[in-house]
């Protein structure tokens, strides 16, 4: 299986999993979002608001923090 197919199948798996647990109006935090590609799909597909923590990510809803710093943020985000 090539890398592109693996990524596509991984996204499908993630969306199927989220479908079971995500409800309208929820707020989600994605850690390590990169360019917000998955986060945007989750917002569109599930009607939720998502933010991202990624020291190197880019986009309007990205907080530039490392994963180990998340607990110190509390409700700031």
C-alpha cells in the first residue's frame, strides 16, 4: 500500500471513529494539526468548533504550543 492510500484510509478511519463520539456544538482540540486539513473537515462534517495546538502549524485556529505545554494553558484557549 502506498503512502497516499494509507493517509486516505487513515482519514476515513478517523472520521468513522469521530462520528461515533462527536456531537453538534462540541469543542475539540487537535494536537499536531499542521495545516488544519483534518480539523477543517471535522468542523464541516460534524458541526463543531475545533482549535489546534501545534508549535509549527499554521492557520487561524492554531495555537503555537508544544503538546507538553497544554496543561499549563488551562482555559486560556
